[in-house]
């Protein structure tokens, strides 16, 4: 998901860039993730934690000059991206920096190279680069990797998840959170993304083994 793409769309948001410039000029201690909360909703639940399924937009900038190297708004048709927090699906600095966030919250997260792209970098991020991400969280799915959630999704209790089962779960989750249903195409896109990332043997099903990322969570 860290495919680096050009992002002309987000460059239009010039006020953000000016904030970056000021911020990037500060010295950052190496080895630490710096978190700045830009916006926090009045009602701030649920809070994200390791293992949760997070839906978020994020923009990445180089700290040294504020130039943008990544923008999820121009990737994958601009849909906010889904990932599991705390398990290495994103760079380590974001796994740390996006902990304890609620839907609607925005943060600026400064990540030292050791917790980002390291001594080698990743084109176009140069070696040893401190990077800054601006993230906006849209949804936090409570404990999607817990066995409880798996059992909720697995309607026919055969210990595998079909696309229909996952989609039905997402549909109910959105209705519960937003008070109204999402259109089918939207759910389909999210569901495709979940299968793309989790269905490792590409048999069109998510087995309990593919789902279960925690050794201590036994079915
Ligand atoms: Ca099933
Ligand atoms: Ca599978």
C-alpha cells in the first residue's frame, strides 16, 4: 500500500503546505515519533488500538523541504485506505502514531527514518529521511482481528469468510456508525481491498488462519 504516487490533487491544498514548512523546520529528536493532534471530535470513540481495522486518508511529506511524496487521495480512485493497525501493514511510525485515534480525528505525525523508510529510503523518499504524515481517520472497526469479530462475520459458522459474509458485516457496521446504509459499490470496493490484502492463497475465502494474525487467538 506504500506504492508511491504523484499527488497533484493534494498539492492544491496550499494552506497545509505552509503549515508543513513551519513545522518541518523544527528539530526532531531521532528515534521518536512526534504526534500533533490537529482535530479531535467532541465525541471521540471508539479509540483505535492494535489489531483494529482502520480506514484513513494520509498524505506523506519529506520533513527537509515539505515536498509531498504520497497521497492516498490520488491512489486507488481516492478511496480512504483500509489497514490493520499495529501489525506492519504501514510503516512502523504510523503504527505507533495512529494509536488511540477516533473517527474524525486528524493528526500530523513526524517519523524518524528508523521508523519510516530507513537508511535505504524508498523512491522517491531518499535515504535517512524524516517523513511527516497528515492522517485523517474515517472509521475504526473494533477488534476486527479478534475471534469475536470473526465469529460475528462467519454467519454460517464454517470457519471461513466469504465475500458475502464480509460485505454483510461491513454493511451493518456502516449502518450502525452512520445511521444510514452505504451504497453497494462502496461496500464492494472496501470488500475487494480486504480480500486483496488478506486472502493470501487467493481462493476467494478468508480462512481463520489467514485472518488470525495473533498467535494467542485460537479458534
Ligand atoms: Ca463462513
Ligand atoms: Ca483464502
